[in-house]
């Protein structure tokens, strides 16, 4: 099983928190030393621009989980 580096991206008002982007950059350094991928994990809605920013900071992939609100009938 391939092991990669996953970084959870915290957001506030649909913008990434700076320390999350810094974590991607640090993970990228580690990933190059160990031949791994950096996967940014986003949870929320309307985060397409955040996903783009993650790629700019070095993410190889972005896992984007969109929230769906379901009510019990």
C-alpha cells in the first residue's frame, strides 16, 4: 500500500488559513525526500479557489469533500 502525506486545510470564510498552506509547503519538502505525494484535504462548500491555492503551494492532489446536509424524514 502506498503511503502519502495528507494535509488538512483549515478555512475561514472560504479562504485557507495561512498555517495550512505553510504545512503543504513543508509536506512538499518531506515528500521529495521520501518520494511521496502531498494530498491536501478540503471539507466544505465553494472551495474551488482554495483548491487552486493548494496546488500553488505544492499539493500534488486535492481531496475535496463537499458537504451535503441531509435531514431525517
